[in-house]
C-alpha cells in the first residue's frame, strides 16, 4: 500500500514538474505521449557527461548553457536512469588507465552524494525501480573500453564492487585482448584471456557491452557469455554503413540471446550522407580524433568543444548536411522490425557526440515517445524501448552472476 501511494505521488509530481518546466518542443508532444513518457522508466545507457565533472565551469545540478545533460534537463526530459560513461583514450593502458578510471568513478560518486535529493546510486534493476518510485534519477556506471583493466582481470572484480554495471570490451583502438571495430585486427577477435574476462564479467553480474568491438569480437563474446549482451550505443549498419554500427545478422544474433541494441544518436552513425561527407573531410572518426588531440592533448573537454565547433562551421558552410532527430526513430523502427520491440533501447551518447537537429539535449527525449506512438507502437512496446528492455538484461546478468557464484 505504501509503495502504491509513493508511486502515485511520483507520477503526480512528474506531471506537475512537466507543466512547470516542459521541454522546448512540448507543444509538439501529444497528451498521450507526455503521460506515457513521464510515467515510464526511461533509461539512457551511454552518456559522456563524466568528462565535464572535471571542468570548473560545469555544475550537474544547474542548467548549463552548453552540453546535453544536467539535472534540470534530465528532469524536463523524463530521464529516469543514466549510465555515466568512464572513458579515457584507448591508447592509455596499464596503471595510468586504471588510475584515470578510478578518478572518474569517484567523480560520479561525489556528484551523487552532492545531489542526493535528485540522484540515487544504482547497482541493480531493482535499485533503478526503487529510485524511480522515490522520484529520483538512478545513476549507473559503464566503463567504455577494456584497456582500463590495465590487462589485469582482477580489476573486473574491483570495478564491479565499486558499482560498474557494464564494460565495453574495446574502444576506438584494440586493447590487449580484444579487437576494435575501428582498428586493424590484432587478435582475431577475443584472445583466450579476453574470453576469461567475459566469463569473469558474467560472474560479477557486469553486462558485456559490444559497442566499439570488431564483428569477430562480437561473435566471440556472444559465444562465451552466459548473460545477454548489450550494444550500449550503436545503430543499424544497413541504414548507415559505419563500422561502429551493427549488421542485420549481428542484431539478430544479439536478440536471439536476449540482448538489446541501444540506438546511438550521433549524426555520423544514423545518417549515411552525413557520414560520407564527414569521412571526406576528416578521413574517418579515428583520424578526426587524432587531429583534435594534436590541438587539445588529453583535455577531453577541449576535444568535445573543438569537435562541436568544427561540425557547426562545416554545416554552416554546406560541407556537412543537416540531419534531423527523426533519424534516431528510423533506426529504432528498423531494429524493431528486424528483431522485435523486446531488443531495442536508447543509448544517446550525449556529451560525447554530435546530436542531430531537434535533439539538442536530454530535455527533448519525449519527442521519441511521441514519434513512436504516431508510428502505431503500442504503449507497452514504447515502455520496453524507453527502458524496460535494459532493466531486463541488467536483471538477467544479475541472475547469471548468482547462478555462477552458487555453483559448486
């Protein structure tokens, strides 16, 4: 009874908050979409906002004039749970990589402690649901690249104990045991040590994330993992032929094992014309990052700023085409038609990517709900895409962990 009253209060509170501070495009959102969105658990599996925690001019608790994510805009967009990404350049390995990862974990935890009225640290699917009932945003963590293990499998256990709920097996570059989708193959997928790391992730209940990995690494991980896999921020390669995206066969194989592809909003991942024009300008995403690192060094905030400035100027000059936020929905719809609504979610890449026009920040998330309803999606299926699918795979990984740890 008490839980029911709390849930009712939260729903009423969300409705009132929406009336007070609705997103810029709320006039385009139907009443049905608004009600559905703000009563659902909306999960975003990949946000690079963590890098901004180290900037003196960023405050997670205040509306910021730049970037995509802060508490006010998460509230306006109905974002219920966010995976803050822990990221460093994939060429940084060993003890330094571990130290930088630990610094970011600490920064996330400190922000949760600072804003306890709005945020709640979550380790499990039930933690996310409990935070939602309390009217708080659940904060989870994902490590974006296996290089942050320092080639030491014990770090899987340590990161898990600190609350990390998924790890991307590689980033833009190969690490010591897994091939990346944007590097030259060095391991023919996963090494034997890499397969042991996947098994240890299963034991710890840490989701195996295959965004960024080579196709062979994906299939190796799929064969080894006892828990469903996720693609925390990837889109559909048939619609946009980028190596960071998944082929139809990969999406089908992921779904057949209960996994979820969380669609990335990055323009070069969702629009073929934009990707082609960007490649013509820079030579590809890795080459672009290398160019910017010459200007910014290891300053991640500088990297993001420079990338945004270049993209804005190139678009204004007509060198890059305009991309509508509706392309996000195109990828969601394509994946659903391919494998069903049980295997698709949201992985924006906010604060780490160039957003399409109309998806300026987290406050615009209700537009996705509205668009899916207008396409004829049922409310139940929309709820799955918004977050229930991600919670399902998180719970499945937890169960696999319990089964493995209780086995003789």
